[in-house]
């Protein structure tokens, strides 16, 4: 079974060479893949995912890689905070592509 998102796809989106020296693309891809699979448990990941979900995940992994690659970094923040903060100004667009719904209080 092929992965529905790969580090190579993220590197291509970013326009950088792969494999990267420090393995950050692998880590960012894995973090986003896990977050999406946990939140979107309604998707069968053994089948091709929709183009929107795929594009949103690649964009998110790219954003995370860029924030992790920034000179100042996110010192003092936990990994979960960094994961969501990495969405930055593109948050609404990426979450819409992923089909990431806001929690509804019953």
C-alpha cells in the first residue's frame, strides 16, 4: 500500500531537493499525516484520498517545514502548538481543503 502523502511530494511542492540533510521534510510529513488521519478517521486511507485533502496536507507539511526552518524557530512551544501555529495566514484555506470541521458543542 502506497502512502497517501509522501515527503517527496512535499519537497516537490516546496521546490527543494529530497532527501534533505536533516530529515525535516520526513518529520513534517509524518506529523501532518498523523494529525490528518487521526482527525479525519472517516477517510479510508488504503484508497486514494480526495485531491482537496491531499493538497491541504501537502500545503500544511510545507508550512510546517518552513516554520521549522525559520532562523528564530518556535523555541519554547510544544510540538502540538508548533503544528497548528505553522498554518499561519493560510489556516482557513488549508483546514477547508482538509475538511477539518470546527467542533460543535451539543
